[in-house]
């Protein structure tokens, strides 16, 4: 198994391969952030229907779900750097087709839905390899810090992607997909600069059947009670929070609020996530992981219940800022913990399986938001999503397993005590 990072590299900055990996992900995140923000607004502008926009979002989410498990299996069967190259190149292709469709005036509901499905499908098929190779690049002791850096990077990108996406959309419908195309190009160039090879298994490892690989991943995941608890939490929280944010976006857009102003809400959310990401490395080292996982969810429930009654955009922005501050520590702690437990050879399958389950209901978010706004209005729709988030919080506090997870330095001993440690 190739592990390019030298054992002496005790900081992420001292690891040149990690820096190349990070630059590629940064380019991809920047382009994707702008594209993801703008695409529902592009769909609304082209179709003129909130319901149609929600349907396209549903199809887009289904593309992601369909590709997750095959993508995880690919990441555990194929050299991961090549898969990351394929992710960037196919992303460029899909965005080039979208640009051509919009320029020619062929942006029908069916065409946009097909392109949305294709884009999320190819991202799920090839994109999971990027995170799967992280454990091969970064020493285990630095994984929590690496995830904290990822959270900060994504938050910094999000701060700019909303206003920039809105500004680009004001210039032309073609600008956001063009920016996403360039982001994929940057990812391809950075991946080509990487020096390592990242096979998921040892060269002399026996070949296995896809069916057996998938069965092993399912059995291994569901055998751990703490993973089952976290998955139950994630299903509800992902649907509730994302549905609430999308409802706010579509409601403001339907009322004629300029895209640039709507993008500022994303900036407020991202700024608070960035603040949390700066604090995340120290928090992961000093605060029990269970606390870092549960406290932000409870905060999201409280804020989510208040957003439907916010009197204006300034108050919504303030609520977003409060909600976002705990997300980076939550993700850094939980993702670092579970990646630490997962063998290198199973990273793709386990990540895909957990992603499929935790995001399984998310395609319902856009369709519930679009139909809810048209049928019952913003207040009941937002309260629905706030209630779903509360169900996730209930699952978090009722189970004892998540609460007991200690600080990062004690993960290994805790895993052995609980019988969930694995041999590489």
C-alpha cells in the first residue's frame, strides 16, 4: 500500500502530497459551490415554476444516491488517483453540455433534470475516491486536523460562492456552469501533479467478488451500534436542515429578492462555519467527540424553530450564523473518528454506504420545499423541516453510544474497549 506522506511529517504543511490533494479539492469545491448555489435559481428562471425546480432537485439527488454504492465499490477496487481524474474530466464534460444547452435555449425541464442527474451520478461514481485516499496521504494522528482544514476550506469557499454565484448569474446564465467547469479543470491539473499511487489494497491481496465486498461492508457497518445511531441522526438532520435552507432560498427567490442578496445568507452561514473550523482542531483534542456531535445538533434544532418567524433577512442571516458555528467541529470529530476506525481497503465502500443511508432522504428536500411553498406556503413548510431536525436530535440524545465517545487522543483505546477496533 502506497503511503507517500513520510512518517516524520508531523504537520499537514510538511506533507507536499497533501497540499496537492488539497489544492485539487479547493478548485473543485469553488466551482461546485458556485454551480450548486446557482443551479436551482437557473432552473427557476428557465421553467418559472417552484414545483418544477423541486422536481429537478429530486432527480439531481437521485443521481447522487444511485451512484454512491457503485462509487464506493470502485474506490475500493480501482487506483484512486485515476478515479479522481475521471471525476474532474467527466465534470468538465457535463458542464460543457449544460453551457451549450443554455446558450442554445434548449433548457427544458426534462433537459435540465437529465443533466442534473448525470452530474450527480458521475460525481458519486468517481468522487468518493478523493476522500477515500486521504487516510493514505495523512498519518492517523493528523486525520482530525485534516478534516478540520476541510471544513474550514469548504466554509471559506461557501462564503464567496453565494455572492459570487449570484453576481455571475446576474451577468449571464452561462457564467456559473462555466466556473464549475474551470473548477473541475483545476482539480484535474492538481491531481496530475500528485506523485503517489493509491491502490486500495495490497498488491498480493486476493481478488474478491463485488457481491462479497458489498456484503462485508453492510455487515461491518451494521454490526456497530454507534454507527447505526449516527446514521439515524444523520438521516433526519440532513433532510431537516437542508430542506429548511432550501425553502428559505426558494421563498426569497419567488418574492423577487436578487440572487446577490440571497447569496449573502450563504456567506453568513459559511463565515460561522469557518469560525468553527478554526477552533475545531483544538476542540477535537480537548472536548469529547460525543459532546461535539450532539451539542451542534441541539443548537440547529433551536435555531431552526426560530427561522420561520424571523422578521427579515438580517435576522435570518443571524440565525444562519448561530446554526453554522458548530458544524465544523461536529464533522471534524465524527468523520475523523469513523475514518480512524475504518480500514484503508474499506474506506470507499463504508463511506458510500454511510453516505447513501445518511443522505437517503435528502432528494425529498427540494420537492417538499417546492411543493410545500406552492401548496401551503413558507411557514408550514419551514416548520415541517424544523420538526424533522428535532427528530434527529432526539435520536442523538437518547442513545448512549454517541455520548460516550471520548477526545481524539483516546479513540484507539476506546475502540478496543468497545470491540470496534480493526486491524489494517
